[in-house]
C-alpha cells in the first residue's frame, strides 16, 4: 500500500510528459526546471449534478470554482479589500441522442445557454496566488429525462481560457426506471445524520489522500446492493479496469428515508445537498465513507451494483494540488535522492529501464514508510517538498537551489532552529544555521544570495 506505488501512475496520469516526450531517453533528459514550469494545479473546476425532479424546481446544476492563482487580480484603491478579479462562464446545453456524433454538436444550435459572472476580492497579495482559495459559482436549469451535453466557456478578465475538456455529456435519468442514477460526492464527515451535505467541488476529482462520502439513491430498500470502487487505466482514449480497491455491501442501518433532495448554496456560493424529510419520505438513500486515503493517485470508477447490474456509476480521479514537482518524473525524483544516498546506492537506483527504475524507487520508499496503512508516505513527501523549498529559496543565477550548499543542508536537515547573520568588517557576510545537535556556517560568495559551506560542527 505504500505511497511509492503512486509514482508510476503519476507519471502516466498527469499527462504532462506524455504530450511532449515520445521516447524513454528523452524522458530521462527532462529537468526539474521544466517540470516546475508545468507543475500547477488545474485551478478551474467544472462539474454537474442531476437531482430527482420536483415540480417547478431546477434539477440540473452546473457547479464550478476558480482558484485564485488562475485569476487576474488588480489592485483597488480606497478599500480594505485591496485586490479584485473578475470571471465569466457561459454554458451551452445540447440535447443529444444515443448515436449522436459528439464532434458535430458544437455546430448545432444549443438547447439553452446559461451565463454567469462574478468577482473575487481579497485583502492580501498572498491570497491572490493561492491554489486553495476559490471564486465559486453555480448555474441551474430544468430538463426532462434524456441524454445531454454541455460546453463551458470561461473568460477571465476579458481573456478566453481554453479547457482540456470543453464538451461533457450527462444523463437526466427517469428516476422511476432505476437506471443511470447519479452518485453524489460530499465532504467527509463521521456524522451522516445531517441534512446539509457539502458537495466535493473539484470538477470530476477528489482530493488525493482524503476520504470522502458518497451518497446513493437506492431503488429498492428490500434488495441487496454492493458498492465497488475500481481503479482504471486511462490511455489513448481507452479505459480498462485494473483492480477493485473497495467493495462494500450496503447494510440496512446505512439506509435513510427522505422526501427529496435539493441543492442550496451558502454565502460563498459553495454547493450543498439539502435532504428534505417529512411524513411522505419515500426516497431511500445510502451515505457511505469512501476510504480514499488508501487509494493511489489515479483514476477510478465507483459503481452501485444490484447483482451484476450497474444501477449508478461515476468516474473520478485524484487531485494532488501541492504534489512535489520531482514526483512528476521518476528520473528527476531519483536524481534528487543523490543528496541523501551513498554513491553506489544512487547508481543502483539509476540502472535499468524505466519500469525497473520505478520499481526500485518504490521499494526504497516503501521500506521507509511510517504510515503503511495509507497510500500517503509523509517521509517521502517531506523530502521532495524540501527539494521544492530549496529551489524556491536558494536558486541563484549560477545554480538551482537544490545544488547549492544551503539547499543541500536544508533538504537533509530541514528548517534550522535558528539563523544568525553576521557582517564581519572587510569580509563577506556569514550565516550560521543552528539545529538541536549541530551547526552549519556559510559564507556569502556573491551579492546574489549565494553562500558556500565553511564548516559544520556537532553540538
């Protein structure tokens, strides 16, 4: 279960290198700096949810959010909220048949067009670069049962933003037929008795290494249903199941009766499912915890099964917003480990073809996983996060941060307990890094923040 298994999948899943690197030797020439430029959270998330129809209410919701780091903030004058950004979303809805060629849909007149505009305001410059603060929005409409597609178009500060997938299909089921039922993902909570459930709002993704809850509509409470989570291999447009990572038979105590499901939003436009209850509660639901912290960083499909019949299904993938840059490429990751490995161990990791290097990399970190019961290896993540920090802090015109003396010490030992800076008369500046059991002294070599290690001592 160790997290090191994720790396082989990250290199494929992220799709970053696949589009630009066509052979194994070229992949080994990829640099950390190239990966750093590519390692950004998507920042734009669009999803849809279909609810059981009620008379006079919208039953299809388009939920979306924009990370602050992709918005174009401008300074405002005369306000405590010093920065502001604007965004717009237009969604065209198309009705399609089972045999409709999706390539020609965009040339057809839409069934309906929905529009939204909003603005984000913040007090701090740091927030304008945040990948975990969002401008949220929602659009809704009422549609009869059928097969549809929608095409979102995003504009940020007057500039069109291309989307990786700009045509998405969905089904509005006839809920009486017990086919193609939706699955709702809500944020994790141990208490599943509440009536307001916050939706996971990262497009078709869930946060890597974080559990979440799944809400299912149960057609017949007297029948037996099983929930499966299957790991997928998605490549070249084909999807195959590689493993069943979770299987759970729904128990009677996990069922609850409600009269309906509505969608509401809070003051930040975050979407919630509101479960309605009254004397006519005729809708049966199951609300389960999905142990996503045990799953690899990959693509999955969750299914509600009635025997061999799929009643409901939903695709999802993991989203690791702050993934350390080196983990996007096995050879870059191994090259960073030279900082902590003996020469022969480092050469051993580098030998062999790509699959052999991945296997040895996984084995190395698996043996050092302090939490083997989850797929998240905090020791490995901490090491590669230090590489990122070293690059950001200590890079100079002459060397990337992880190749400098200060960067290497930081990667090996972490944040110092204390840093003392001195300016000796007639000599270069000196920095002393103090840890609980050792001390490192550095001397400036230029006016660009470059330092070399003078000496080290035990305390």
